[in-house]
C-alpha cells in the first residue's frame, strides 16, 4: 500500500494519505485561485491526521459546507473537506518528495460556477 506523508511548512500539522496521488485538480473559485494549490483527492478512510489537530485553523465561506484547514502557526493550507463530493482534498505541495511544478496532468475545475452569490 502506498502511504504519502504530508505536512505544513513548520511541521506542526502532519498527515498521511493511504493511497497514491490521484484525481488532481486545480480550481478557479475565489479561494482556490488565491491559494493557487493543486489538490488531490482522498476518501475519508484514506486521510489520516497524524498530529497537529490543535494547530489547525478552519475557514468556511459561501455555503459553509466545505471546511478548509490551514496551520495557525505558518499559515499553510493543508487539506479540506469538499462540498461537491464528501471526501478530503489535500494540498499536493505538502506531500514529501512531490514537486507540484512538475505535475502537468490535472483537471481544471470551474469552482467559480459553484459559488452562491447573495443578492443585495
């Protein structure tokens, strides 16, 4: 079994993904376009937060369903719980030994079209 190991920049948050790198996406919603992350998918049983739960910050916006996690110390986005499909997505750049700049195959997701706008 493949186990990918990931962490934030300062190392407070450590996680494992018990599957290979798969379903890599780049999203154009207002949040994802600002963080410019490539994200891969993991089913709930495949994603393990090894340490750092107390260092996790949570950001929710729009519908409030998705949960975006980041390190409260170094600010790095590590993973999130998806709104459109109940599973985890994680920041590929946080995985040991992976250079996201060498990943050329990914799906561009039009997250902008999923956003809910409030009428004034």
